[in-house]
C-alpha cells in the first residue's frame, strides 16, 4: 500500500481507534507493574474496532446473508431434517457410550428421573 502523506494517514480517526485498541496490550507488556484499572478506558475503545470491521465487511455480510436466505428457501426442509437426524444419532451414540458407566444411583433415563 503506497501512502503519499503518512501523517494524514496515521491521524485518521479510525486508524487512531485501531492504535488505541492495541495499545493496552503493549503497555501491560512493557510496564507490568502498572495497575490494570488505568487501562480500562483504552480497552473500551476496542469496541470501536468492531464497528469498523462491520463497516469494512458489510458488503460481504450482505452477500452471505442473501446466499444463506436463498439456500434456506430452497433446501431449508432438507437441512432441518438432516440436523434432526444428526441430533438423534449423536444422542443415541452418547447414550450407548454412557449407559452403565454412571455412578449416581438408580439413574436410567431423563424422563424417569424428572418424575
């Protein structure tokens, strides 16, 4: 990336937010005896980076959400059925492995235990 005016680039507001968001890490690394309560304000600035990332990736997020919406419209019932089958199969496998290996009395099943 070629920058004509380095100072102008450094002092752009979003670049300052990036600097302030990583600054507490380096301050704690070089000054370990400094109380961490003094860096709380700078840690809050990290949330500003999330806003920046949302702005940078908004086009990609829109494309992905449209693709997922279209896929759900076309294959939604099939995806739901597959998830249901996976849950039942995984639950059965876990039950088979854990059956007889518990040590908490007379536990046989969840429905019997909830009475």
